[in-house]
């Protein structure tokens, strides 16, 4: 077992039953011209997440941790996109509309894929999800059950939307979730701060929070064994 110095208290995990989940580090959220920008967001706010996540991925790969990436997006015919999600924002820039990186938030398009810096390595799982949570309408639950996973290390964007939804879903399913504060990002600094506080408040109402350096330090014994 390993222990991370976290909020609201120590987070203990077994690397053999722990998976890193990297949420939606896609061009559509991270780069100009994608879904995030069409909703009026300043995508440069998310860039600071990239370097610590690269270091985290290196450490998790070296320790042999299970690594799962997710991508939010929809089928080209939009049959998996409910009207409540589709009919938002400026009509010419909605999901499925043409953009500089291909059709916005559509599977298979350049904008839908993960940014080059954090591209999945061979053998890492990629879960495509139509919703904000990574469990809704995906195979993630079955995949984790098959692996015997008990703890999730959660990173990605955005803190208050897909990260929160996924952590809440995971917590309800019995997973212990540690969110790495410097490896999650929001377009809104105030939501980043509040989003992290909400996770660890009330004795860790749906998770723990720590910087990635604390988690990587806790992985060191596993790194030395590899
Ligand atoms: C959003 C996400 N913000 N990945 N998606 O629409 O957080």
C-alpha cells in the first residue's frame, strides 16, 4: 500500500488496484477553434495542466499503473447527442458544425482527439463518452470491474464539469478517488478553486485532493521495483 498526503487526510491506495483516469484532454477543449472556445471560453486557461500531466504520465507508465484516457464526443449522425445538449450556444458553432479542426466534438475529427503532448501510449485504454461523466453510456464500469480496480487517480478538464461528474459517479460506485489539483483545469479560476474545495470538504464528501508531486512521491517505491 502507498499513502499520499492529501486533503482532507491521507489517501491510501494499492498501485495494483489503482487506475489513472485522464479526462478529455482533447483539442476540442484545449485549443483555439474547438468546442470550448465556441462556448466563449479562454482555452489558454487550460495550458498549465499539460506539463504536470506529462510528468504524471511518465511516472504512472514507469510504475506500471493502469492508464485510461477519456474523450467527450458524439457520433457523426448525432444520434447520441440529446437536444438538451445540442441546442446550446451560437447555432453556427454547435456540436456537429464545421470548425477549423473538423466538425465540433464529433468522433474521428481532428479536434476530438487528445492533444499530442498527452497522446495515449500503445495499450492504454481510450473510453469515448457522450456525456460529461465517464461512466454514462460507456464501458468504463465493466472495464474497471474486470481489472479489479478500487482507486482512481483523476485528472483532466474541466474541473467543475467532466472531472466533477466523473468523480461523483465513481464515488457513488464505490471507488476511492484522488483528484490531482495541478493536473485538472477550468476556464474559470474561481471554479477551479471552488471545485477542488467541494471535493475534499465535509470530510472528503466525494474524494481526496493532492498535488501531483505528492502522488508521484507516493509511487516512488513502485518505481524503484520496476
Ligand atoms: C465540458 C468537459 N466542459 N470535458 N466538458 O463541456 O468538461
